[in-house]
């Protein structure tokens, strides 16, 4: 796994440890804070030792630096310049009554293409400028404005971390820069050498499923394109293609992996990560792929997206937060508590994140010595059926979670389901979610005889990253398996009275818990419901041993040592703030004439194995005479 979210880097469980910080041993806590300080460029470890952000030598990151780490990770006051004083750039329509004619000089190229009927334009001595006269009367204009943000809380990446600065990024939307970093982090942390892995496989057995829920809507993507005409800015040649929601997959294929296998993205609002995970799982089950990179990259903290969600009443805006706590003024501490799943709440907090996981079939994982972090046996998806509001929750989530629970009972047994599983709730912090999702969890718990099902809701820490939210949940679950800790809900001062909590276990502080499996739950807008099952590494190993035998497992453990050593070396560098994202622009480009094409295979230069053209035919066959008729 690899990625980045408001809690930090995914690899090495850095982001997870940020959410259980106070429950960690002292040395792990300090290491986590030091590595976050390096990520945020507050301190960098060089051959000469630690240096601060001014390049001055220090013995080690100080408590003062650690305080900055704590205050500038997770949910906090929005630090994006667009949201700072004097306010968000905007325009206001104005109808001005001119008492006298208006005269002004303008650059010739700035003249409207269609001149207003009552404008008089004349030349000046400077050919590049013209003089414009507007007669007295009504004059319509757009006046530049700066609007005070109505929503100030946001869950941004740790302050100081800029993925675009780590590679040769040229006008890339933020989400795509995040995807480059996240996928590279995943590859580095895996400990596997990508080229050697690629050499042993048919190129068509590698797949990539990655995207997001909204597309790239910042200035470098469709956001800048869509407002180019009304803003007076010129559209660029990159904004249109780079805005597509499946572009994270395209970037991985073209610039990171060099993959020619199956690709694409499934969009399903907040369930998008699980939709892509399901595609990868199905490809491996059906034998279409042996390695799949699955991920998402969402960067929706823009003025327009924030305003859109605020207008539909989904966000925790300043007015609602003040009313919720009877406050006249919101402090930094208040913004850090903006997201309150299953408590009295008023809306979710927008976040940005990119998460990637590498899936393998079990045989290949053993053959390569892959360090197995867990297993995904299935992802279930169901719609809501008829409903009034398209954004309202419905019944589909009862089906997805019910199927997931049934699968775990069948695989691991009734006791494991009841006593050694936990739920990673969608937990958005909206009033509607707290009642509807808690009812789903309660009813499935009741049906399965579960009395106190532990519920994790990490959006309390890292906000709602839209299509990447389930990726945040999945990677957090892997952290729980590693550390035997479940993150609490620190903003849950009291469970709201309308939450169905009878069979659920809510907790504010980290809970010691050894789990066999976790349920990754998503209740997306539009009826995009999904629940994924992820099994712990220990359970996965027991299942593998049952299937492959002790001898194969012993051989895998021996091969795993080298893989773990390479992973450890990567993580040591990353924890010191040294990153080298994999970005291979313009390298080994092929266009067609270089291929060696036979009837049953295609040889691709640079790929050790050919692409097999042998395909399954489940439809039967006509002989030549039948075909001719």
C-alpha cells in the first residue's frame, strides 16, 4: 500500500500511527512525529544529521516542531491561499447608472470580441491601445470581489508537503501529482522490484484501476477549463484531457508502470475506491490479471466544490458549527473538532487524499516473496432502488454489509465474526448519516448475534476525501492489523440520541483489539453502496497454508526476507524526508511499428514476455460450412 492523506504517508503505517498517536510506545510516537516533520519539510535528515527548514543543523526535531506537526495535520483551518484573507476570488454583477459619459483606455487585445452597441472605440497614438467612450446611462459590469469563506474547516495534506515538487510536474492537476506520489510510495514500500516482477508476467496480466469521484476540478484541470470563458483566461491544451476522472490510471500506465494491460476506473461517488477494488478482485479471480494496482486520487478542496457541497447542506460550515456549540467565534481548536461522526453534528469536512494498493493472486504472492498485509476476498455493491432525493441514503447498504458479514461467517466462523471483526464506518458526520448508517450496522449486528460491534470512523481525523474515502479506511484497517489498535472517535463526546447504538461499540480513545477481519463500508451519494471485506495477515497466512501447504509457506517466508529488507530501506529513506517518485515521461515510448505481431502472440520491445492472443471462447464454435451459411 502507498499514499498520502491529511494524517501523512500511507506506507509504513505513518498515517495510521498519527490517528493512534497517544496509544503508541514512546519511541514509536517520537519516530512518527519525526517522520511527519520530515514529510512537512520542517526537518530533513541528511548525511550530516538533522536540519531544520532553514538548512541549519539541529540535534533532532524539537517539541516545538512536533507541536507544528500536530497543528498542521488532520482536520484544521483551511490553509489554501484561495480561502485566506482577503477571501475567495469572485466577481459580482453590477448595474451602474452613469451620470456622465465614461472614458477609459484599454489594451486592444482586451476589447470584447462583440462590442456593446453603445461603445465608441477610437485609436490612440500607441497602436496597442484604444480609447473607449461609454455614454451616460446604464453600464453593466462584473466587479472583482473577495468573498469570506462560509466553510473554513478542511482536511488538507500535511502543511509543507507538495507532491508536485518531488518530480518533473508541468501544470499537473493536484490530484494527478498526488497519484504519482501515492503509486510510487506503494511500489517502494512493497519491496518488490517492478521491472523484475514485470519480466515474469505476460504484459496483459497486469491491470490498473484508478480514478476519483469528481475528476480534476482545480485550475490545471476542468476547473480552469470550465470557467475560462467567463473569467477571461485562455484554455490550455492540457486542461481538457487531464480533467478526466480516470486520468490517475492513465498516468500510472504512461508514466509510472508502463502497463499495457487492462485499465480504467469505476466511478461511484464515495464508494469509488471500493468499485475499483472490485474490478481488480474480479480480474484476479477470473485469471485475467495476476497483479493489479488499485487506487484513487481526490483533490476536491477548491472554492467551487466546497460551495457546491455547502449549497446542498452537506458540509460543516462556520454558521452551523457556531450554532452547534453556541459559539460566537470559532478558534483553531474548534475547526479541529469539526467532524463528529455519530455525535451531534452538522455536516462533513472536505478532504484530499490518494491511496493505492497492490493486489496479487495468491500463487504469485508466494512465488515472489511478497510481504502480505492482508487479503480482500470480496467487495459487495448494491443500489438503493426508488428514492426521493438522489443524495439521500437508501436500502442498498443493508444488502452489501449483510453479504459481507455472511462471507466472513462462512470463511472464519461464527465466533470470529462476533468477537474478532470491526467496522470501518462511512461515518461522514452528517445528521442523516449518523441515523441511517447506525441503523444499518445495528440491524446487521442484530441479525448475526453481535452484541458490541466496534465501530471506527476515521473521518473524525482526516475528513471525507470523496472517492478516496474507502481507501483511507482500508489502509487504516491494515494499520489496525499491524498494531492491534483501533482508532477512536475523539470528537465523540456523547453518542447522539438518534443513533442506533444498542449493538455497537463506540469509543473516543484508541482501543486495543486483535482483529481477524474488517468491514470497509461506503454509503455514497446517488445510492452507491459498497462494503469490502479485508482479512488480517495472520488469517490470510492460515488460509494460504491450508491451500498451498506448509512447504510452500516456508519457501515464501524465506523469499520474503529480501523483500522486507528492500521495503525497510525504502521506508527508512522516506521517514527521513527523501522521496523519488517514479515518473518516466517520454521513456521507452512505443507507437506500433516496433511490435512483433504473430497470430497467437505480440512481442513488445522492453517486455520479457509476449502478450498471448489466446482468448477464452464460452460461446461455442461454428464449422466453416455453418459459418458461411
